[in-house]
C-alpha cells in the first residue's frame, strides 16, 4: 500500500468505538491514580472534638484549620502550605491536626 492509500483509509465505526472506549477508561484510571497519589500529600484533618480529646490525652497542641469557600487565603494555604510534605510531617509529629 502507498502512503496515500494508508492515510485515506477510514477505520470502520465499530473499530473506532473499540479503540475509543478503552482509551477513555485508561485516561480516567490514570486520573484516579494521580488523585490517589496526590491525596497522600495532604494533612489528614480530624474533626474538632476528637482532635481536642486526642490532643489533651497526648499532651499536644491542637491546630484547627478554619476554611470558607470565598476566602482566598484559605485556598492558598490549602494549595501551597498544607501540601508541603515536610510541613505535614512536622505538624503531624508535633500537633494534632
């Protein structure tokens, strides 16, 4: 076959579907894996009541994060500061979060 014959050759509709559907599922699986990997790089916050009880019994300070959807600085803290792995390790070793 010549190159022009290859490029003008059209894939049957059923074959396109057979290729497209697994490709979409593969992309979705990659996104899920990426998000799961990213989730490990976050602080695992406790609710206030259990954090206060655990902090009191372990004689540790408690760090409470107060957040609103409209607060730009809250979003920046979550995005830039609370995703820093060395900070996460420090906070979880010294405080109850």
